[in-house]
C-alpha cells in the first residue's frame, strides 16, 4: 500500500479477525484510504474469539478523516467496531450508503451521524444495541432503503418521506417513519407475539401507503370473527402472511379474513401457517363474508 502510485483508490475493504495489537496497522490503512480519496471504505473486524468483550472492538478513528476525505466518501461499512464523533462533526455530505453491524455507539452519536448525512440513500443497522430510542429530527429526504435488524432499541422516529423499502427484524417497538407516501416493499419479521387486533390497528398507521407487505409473526387470534377498523392500507396490492399459530386457535382461524377489511385494494393474498401442537382442523362450513372470495 505504501508503494501504491495511483492518485485514487475507488474501494478499500479490510476484513480479518481483529486483535487489538493491530490497532496501529489498521489506523495506517484508514489513513491511506483518506490520502487516496477512497469512495468506498469497509471495515469488517470480527473478534477471533466471539466471547471477547465489546470493549476490545476496533474504534474507528473519525479524527483521521479530513474535510476532503469526508467529501469523497460515498459508501461506509463498519462491522464489529465502535466510534465516537469528534466535537462539531460536520457529517459525510456525499455519503450514499451506511452499513452498520454490531457497532457500539451512543444514541447521540448515531443521531448526529444520521442527521449530517443529507444524501444518504441506503441505511442498514443490524445488532446495534442502543438500549434507548433513536430519533432523527432532520429529514432524511433521500433515504430509499432502511433495514433495522435485531437491535435493542426502544423506539425509532425518522422522517424518510421518499422511502421505498423497509426491512425490520426483531422485537416489536414503536416505529414512526414520517409521511412515507410511496413505500413499495416492507418486510416485518417479528419475534414478539402480537394479537390480530394490534396488527390491524397499528400496522396500517405505521405503513399506510405500503404496496407489498410481508409479515412474519406469532399470532393470537382471540377476537371477533370479523373486525373493522378505520385504519387502512390504502395502496396495498400484495399481502404475504407467515404466521406461527397455536393449535388452540382453530376456532378463530377465519378471523384472519379481517386483513381484507383493512386492505380493500389487495390483489394477491398468501397465508402460510406454522402450527405448534396438533394439526389445525378448519371448520366444515365456512362463513362467506360480503365481497370476499375464499379459496382453500
């Protein structure tokens, strides 16, 4: 790398089992990326021993980034690392993608980072445990893709008006994406049990304009056979339900048709069951709801 004769380096990826004795070497490589005006920088540094405390994670040296390198950087990936923003951080003005995995960061620093990435289009955070809420006041006006996976967060509040794809994996907690008018795809993979009432009353408020929705969750169906709610999926065309059910829910199975009451324009409906216990037996006589065609 010291013998590199070119002016620019388009992409630099550093990936190996991390040892804190190599900190100076990694910092030298990051400094090289700065001097080479690298557009894409990826640091993937899992510990050689996964039981190593988080305190031994590599600390990304934000202080090494000068105004020119911050301007050039388009793509940043940090895996198994930590960072702390310096005072008066001005952000990454041209950053397009930000990929965070097992990053150790405070709520404030993450909020400040996102607030200063005004051109961010793609953002993923997986197993980043804030143990607090994430609220970004400044609009993420160019964000098109958002993935949040298995993060210990209590609440998410964003203003991502142009969001097209939303991927969520983990425990259920409040999510506010702002006025998302053109959301095309959403995948919710929840390992927190939820009632059908909650799904029908809350999800249309969070994702009112979604066109294609996949929902994976454990469901409780104890509710009236047909539930009406003022909340609607006004643009939903495709609904894919992948549900974990208890065998005791067989008497309430038809209540799932209530999804049609909140999805008046749905064109494709698929329901998959994973049943715990004995086999669910469908009623011998199916009740026909007005305007609903049931195919078994």
